[in-house]
């Protein structure tokens, strides 16, 4: 790749244009996605006789039935979510993407610690896939877990372009009789608005009155408490757990592509143990999830095992994934994903016997019971990071404005920020400091971090208003790696930076 300074890279946070920064800096050079060390890291993941799993994705404009509402959208085929992709840890995944959209696109493999040139971030790790063009992603999937795939191009994720990617352990540990995967989503496309029109409205109204902005914050400076009118905050979409709960009013919330009036059904027999894989593919909404008449035992967060914790409900931010175990009762039960701080919910049914289904608006009492966030979890002993000194630390101060619509890390949007240099072999600490009154699910590409103090191993973590979350990771995957808020409107508004390996 040609050498460019960061400021010469013209981009959008989820749709980067141009080329990755590979300029000399302080006597060192950034390791580009095409560097030899990237290939060497991939070679270490591969083994003799490695199984190859192939698939094809065909992003295109289509019409989708959401269980009543019929919408024009973009999807990987004719259904939402897209095709389920499944492999075993250590397999080589080879996916050809034939872009049939009227726009460039990409595919990001969310949560996978893969080779940098396959990470799917146009302008940083690859050129965008042009309309009518194809690109083949090929990489080893190193770790078992629940992951998903989606574009890293503009706000395309807020259409129907997402799907589950499940990576099984080489030997299935068992312990369950049934397995369900539930993808949660907030839906606006084809309902008189598109994600692009929503973003345009957010960014074009200086007075903060843009259509689709639903938090009542107007032109308020979200960067600190000084001068903030908390009464105004209370008039919008707020949550006692998360503060400001989002910017977008959505007409639909989906579970596996279906509105609550026409839910999917998950089946088992009474007394069976089910493994439930939950993925929040939403763009602006956290979900509080509960199963009526049951308690949930959380076993994994973002693919990695945790010390099991039993709860009535859990809160899942955009980009997060949970695995839970549940012993199924006798009957028909609502699996409700309440849009946290908003109006509405997604719904699936768990059925183990005959009976009338619950209402689409069901609100099981478990939603008001014990609720956990991933910051409440502890890593299982087997996946704890080894104790060692931290070699490099970065403060990541999160703040923003609703009008003009601008979200920043350390006071800068991605357009203006310099990459954060790290070196292979270092232990790196990131301190996410939220100085806004809205939550931010922060996502680090290409690595799994550990919450400091023995917390869960993750790649996406909710940072609540006026709180700090510290995470550590080992710099063992060279390249240029995006780090951003997984509210895609905040990312497009600038809340993104990059971790830049140096040689």
C-alpha cells in the first residue's frame, strides 16, 4: 500500500475510503494489512490437514417479509438474518462475496481474531467491494464461540445485511439437548425511511430536531455535565441502567427477522436443557432479554466462557453476544427482548407443549428481576489473561454532540485522530471513559480483551454514562485495527480510532 498520513485518509467510520495509514511515525513504520507479518501470524494459526469450509454471500436489493410488514431492503439473499455460517475452531473459512448491490460494500467478521487483511474495513484493511464485483475472504477461525458478520460500509448494517457465524469447539463439550440461535435487530429500512436518510437527518439539522432523533437532547453538549439540563434528558429515550438509550425511533424490533406478531418458535421437550445463543445485530438499541417462567444461566460472553451466573434477565448491547443455558419448562413461553429505554420489543416463542401463545406485547416478570451486564461477569479460569505488567496504556475519552451530530474519542473524530501506536508482544490497556450521558458499546477489532480485575474476555463492552471500563489485551495480531462505538450512527458521527501496530 502507498504511504499516507492519517489526515489524508478520507473516510466514514464504517465506510472507509482510501488506504490504510502506513506512514513512518517516530522512527517506526505502521504495519499495513498487506505486511509480511500479517501473513506470518495467519500461518501460525494454520495446521496440516486443515479443514476448509466454503460459503457464498450475495448481498443484493430484495423484498423481505418480516412476518406481516413487507419491506424493500438489502440482504444476503431473500431472508433476514443472512445464511448461518458454521465452522470448527481451527478451520479455514473461505467465503466469496458477490456484490449485487448498487453500492460498494464489505464484510466484517465481528469478534474473530483473524488476519488483518480479511477484517473487512474498507480503506484500512481492503479496498471496498465495488458494485458488480466479487471478493473472497479466507482466514482461519482460531477460537470457538458465537460471532456474526455484517458490512463495515456506511450504515448498511441497519438494513438486512447481517448473519450469525458460529464456531464450534473441536470436541463438543455437550451439556445441552437443544441449541437455538436468536439474532436481535432494530428495524427501520423500507418503512418510509432508510438508514442513510436517518443518518442524513441526524447530521443535517443544526438544531438537533432531525427526524429519527428521539432522545430529546437537541443541541446539547454531551461531552460533560457542565450546564446540562437533566430535565431535557428525561424527556427522551432513557434507561436507569444506560442513561440515554439511543438516537433512533424504530418502528420494529425483530427476533430472527420476525416482528412480535409473527414470532419464530424454538422447540424442545419439557426438562431438556437448551443452549441459547443471543446476538445483538441492532444499530442503535440495547435489549433486555428474559424468558418467561425461567431463569437464565450465562455461560459465555462474546464467544468466551465465563464463570456461570444465573439471572432473571440480561442486557445485551449492540455487537455483544451471550450464550446461556436454560432448563425448559412445560408449555409455551415468551422470549422477550425489550428495547431498553425505548418503546417496543422483539419476541420469540419457546414451546415444549401444546398451548396458546403469549401476546406479542408480553412482559414477563423476569424483566423486572435481576439483570446483569457483561461487566458483572468474570472470566472462566481457562481463559483469564496471564498476569503481567502493562506496557502501554491509552485513555479513550468518549463524548459527543447531538447538534451538530458529532461523536468523538479524546475530543476528535476519526477524520482528525492519529492512530494509536502499539507493538507486537505488548500488553495494552485501554481506559474507556464515558463523559457523555449516553451508553457506548465499544468494540475492538482483531483481538479479545479482558476486563481488568478478572472480568470477562470480550471484544465489545458497554460503557455506561460517566463510568470508566478498563480492558487489557495482548498485542499478538499485527496490522491496523479499528476500535469504535458499535452504535453505527455514533461511529459514522466520528466515534472511532485505530490501533496501529508499529515495526
